[in-house]
């Protein structure tokens, strides 16, 4: 492979960039990273990013890849061993799950940051439905496609990082328990899967060191409905993330 410079452009709390960062760390890709502020996008970024969104991956001097799934497939294809299935059916199934993971992450973000009570409960139910579907896919498997990690698993890393950051509040909101028609064994498998992928070294390397604290502070800053439910929980969460920085 021709050695080209790779520069990932993102902002600190972007969950879609986290999946790319985790994969790049897993694949030992050398890269530079540029953080921007999305509320004040630099002119050079707007000029080269087709959707004005992150992440984008700048390759060499003039090639710009956008959309996290496309970037992930590129990274996988230029490094060995490739972890995306070569089977056409499995590849198509996984690409569908890429999109599903993105939808779950979007719904989670709206749930966390919603100011409005009605919107909060609407997205709470959507997240619960999304999680129930993931549980059905997992069955008794260690990873999404079996015993070996595959590209789709990296899409779920930011989901579990965020669930873990708000763990006490998530438990209070009953997002991952008491599902209709979902057995306790499925719920346990979902939690076990989350623990497995969070223990991967690349999961820790794929996020900024203070990610959990920043996301908790972000939800507090917008005075979201989740925050207003129990501000004391947020004080406790911040204390936890300050006292126990990532290793």
C-alpha cells in the first residue's frame, strides 16, 4: 500500500468519529487528528466537507472521505486482516446494521439532550425498541457475527460508551430492562456484549480521555429533561468521572 498521510477531522464528542478512531487504533493506522467546534466550523472545513459534518478523513493532500461507514470500510480494506465479511449476503446484512447502529446513536443523543418532556419519552421508547432489536441479533454470540470481532462491532462502541457514561441514570430510566417480549437472558447478553467491546483497548483509545465527563456536562449545560429529572445524579456522575479518569 502506498504510504499516505491520514488526517481525521472531528469534534471531541462525535460518536460517529469514535467508531472510526477505535478502528484506526485497532488496525494500527498512523494518523493525525484535528478537532473543530461544530458551532463555529472553520471555513477550510466547510469547503472540503460535502455535508459539513464530521468525521472526514483527509488522505494525502486532496482526497476527502466522508461518512463514518465509508471511512471504516476504506480503513479495513487497506489493512490486514480484513474484518468485514467477504460474503455478499453477510456484507449486505452488516451494512444494514451500520445504519441501524447510527439510528440508535441518533435516538440516544436526542433522548439525552431533549429539553421537552414529550420528546424525551418518545425517544426513550425508540431507544428501548432499538436495544431490543440488537438483543435479538446477539442471541448467544460473543460479537455481533459470532466469536470473532467484525467491522459492525465498532459501530456499537460509542453506543455502549454513552450508556456506560450515564449508567446510574439509564438504570433508573429502565432502558435496558423490563422489555416486553424480551427475555432476561437477552438483556444479560446485551450487557455482556457491551462489557466485552468496552474492554477492548481500542475502545478506550478511540475517545478523548475526558469524554464521559464532557458528555455529562453537555447534557447538564442544556438543562435537558434527563438532567432535570434528578440533578443530584449528575453531580454524582461528574464526581465519579473526575475521581476515576480513564486509564
